[in-house]
C-alpha cells in the first residue's frame, strides 16, 4: 500500500538517489501551497486590526482541526469559543485499559503519521511530543511480517523473503503508477516545490481520471493484466497492507497519497496522538496579541469547551447564530465548522441559507469510509520469543485475508506490558464486526489468528479487557474519514475552496468549513491542519486583517495555485 517497495528493500543505489532529493511534504497536487513554510516564518500567520481584538469566533469541533484553528485565532487576539459534543481530540483518540498500567494505551483513531506531514510535525514539535517508528508490515523497524493468504502463510523480514509473486506485484504497482500517473515526475516536482510543473501534470490527470476508480486504474494498466496480481495487491499491498477496500474510490484520492509519500515511513506519537490536541488546549503561547501572557484556550473557556451545537442559523447584521445543548444562544461574525460534515445534515438543525446550494450538494455527496479496531493488553511482547524449531519470531505483524485483515504488535521494551491491535479493518470488513460486542469480536479474532499461529496461545498473555471502536457507529463521526468516489472532484473543490469567501454571495459568508473531510488528501491529520490554516486566513480576512507581505497566506496566493476547475456542462 505504498508507491514504492518498502525502504528496507531499496538497493544501495536507490537509497542514495532517494536521499539526494529534497525532503517530501504533503504539498498536494491540487493546492500546492507550502503550509510548513507559512507556519515557520517569523512574521507569523497574520494580524487583525486592534479594534477587532477580543471579538468572539465560534469553532465547532474540538478535534485537531478545531484546536489548531482556535489556537491560531487566539494568538491573533480573537476569542475562540470552542464547541465540542464528545471529547477533545476528535479522531485523535487515545484510550487506556481498565485496571492496567496507564502507560498501556490504544490508538482508536489516527495512529501512524508520515514525515511528509510537515505542518503536523510543526505542532508536534511545538507542544514537545516525540515520535518513533511505527511497525508497518515489512518496514525497517518491524521485526518480522507474516502474510497469510488462502490458508498459506509466509514469514518475512523484507519483501525478498516472500515468494517471487510478491515482488512481481510490487513491481507492477510501481510500473502502473509510472505508466498511468507520471509518478516519478510528480513526486520530484512536489519535492522541489515546482508549482508550474505540478499544475501541468495534475491538470491533465484530473480531467483524464476523475471518473476512474482505483480498481479500474489498475485494470487499465498492462502491468496489472493478471487478476492474481490485482488480488494479491488488494489483499496485501506494500507499506500498510492491502488496498482492496479502496478499490471503489476515485484513483485521484490514491494518487494524492502516493505522490506525497503519505503512506511511507510512518511514525507513531509516543504516549498517544490525543496528547497533541490536549496540549494545544492547555498551551500558553509565548507570542500572543491582546491577551495577557499565560492565556490558553483552556483558561479562556474556564477549563471546558462549550457543549454540542444543536442549531445554526443566520441573523440580521451578517451574523451566524449558534445554539448549544445547554440552551445557550450566541451570535458571531465568524464561525468555523470543523466537525464531521454530515452533522450539518443530521444532528444540527441548520438553515438552508448557511451555504450555497452547490455546497450543500457537496456535503450530502461526501463519501465516508468505515473502520474498526480492537486492542488487547498483554503481559509482555511475547512475539519476540524465538521458535525453538524455526528460529523465527513467535508471532509477527500479520496481513491476512481472514477476518482480522491486519494485526499490529506494539511494545515499549522487552520486559514491559505491551498491546496487540488484533484487527484493523475498513469498509465491508469493518461492517462484519459491527453487530458484535468487544468480547465477541476478540473471540473471533483469536480464532482467526490461531489458524495462522497454531502453536501460540495469545489468550494466556492477555491481562485486561479489550477495547474497540467502529467509527461508523460513533454518533458524532458516522465514519472514519471521507474518501471521494469517481466524479467527486468538483464536490471536493467546492468544499476545500470555501474559505475564499469573497467569491461567495454576501449573504452566504461568515461560516467556514475545515477538517480532514474538507481536505484534498483523505484521512490524514495533515489535511485537518491545512484546512484549519485556510480557515484561519479566511477569518482573519473577514475581520479586516492581513498577512505580512513576506509571508503570504493560502488566500493571498490563491489565484496562482487554485485547484483545477472542471467544466460542469
């Protein structure tokens, strides 16, 4: 599930060539704006007139996008009012196990982050968090991987330990990307931040491929003429596992991921990803306007965000009115909506006048991926024990066509308690688990794994109850993340560019969309941050503010880098 064979199997010449290129950033082809440079510039993100300081801005949703939005607006001197229906963190959700040591945690949502998420890394560094390699299949820091398909298991440390057909599939994927999507050319252009070249390649591909599925893209390639190769790729892939659950989605979604190496070289956040939004909530910025030193989002809110939003409507004076679950009603000149977009259709009573009709259509057509996980705590990383007969690891990171699909082994040292993600699944594979309780899920998973590891008693090592999530069943999420279907490019363009409100009718301004639902690159924390920064620019502009000329924002450069616009007739 990556654009290239895993780093561990690059030959020396390939590795040197790769390292000679500039570092990658998730500098997407649709909107090639350098968010990491914007964040790093000493001039800051911009300022608003002193007469506007202290004005309230509603930020709906306390996930990463909402917290970044609120934090940056607070630094400008505005007063963000954060509304959160559930808990701070959104899909950055880290949980513990009842009765177990607090150091044992499970990442129910986002758990692995690529180095190309450079805006995300800015905030990870800002709050003092550390990262470490994540044990994806066949990754350099993964001790071993077992691929189990059709009842046959293969043990591997690198792809060369697998039967030749797996190398054939990896080579077919690389050839398919070169043949159908100018992979190397685009990858290099993104690394070099060559905006004209990015736009030249992408404009042609968007027009050509918007109506194509991922699976259709594979079938159109001579490299994937073999059904057997397509089947293995779908079930196993390379990097993070198989991609067959993505086969119905737009190939443009997949290209955005592989061009930017979003699926490569992953790292996990030490102690859990939810620490990032929680630390932003408590952080007292050193550089802050209007507010006294020592101000944080938490202190502005008395410790807790406002409760769930129940109604949004427009009022006289170009304002948006927010009603929350406590019955409190407040009006704002600017509102940033970062929660799951379908909330606007179901849980929140909204006026039609909030958005132009084309934007409502885009929200309604947003397609979401289901996802399930189940974790158990264990006494130690027993999987590192060596089998006396084979000399292999007792258990390995596992990819299979059985119910579990992906099993991840997570430890913090050989003599400490550890965690197993028994199963990580998507779409139809996730829906198969939906009717089952956590314990019922665990029993099915243990049975599946016992058929792969016949002499391993996983159960005897379990020291606590399982924890599980099915994101499609979470009332404030209704899915793991959006993933565009063929023909959805125009819808996504409307949502992503919504922050450019001078282009909207005057009576449709004042509410801004953000979050990874709005992002071009589906399902990544980087997209949540990038859209938050777009919204920050939009709110600043609405209050009469501006960026420093030496550090233009995404709206200042919009006409140079605007996403390709496809005809609608």
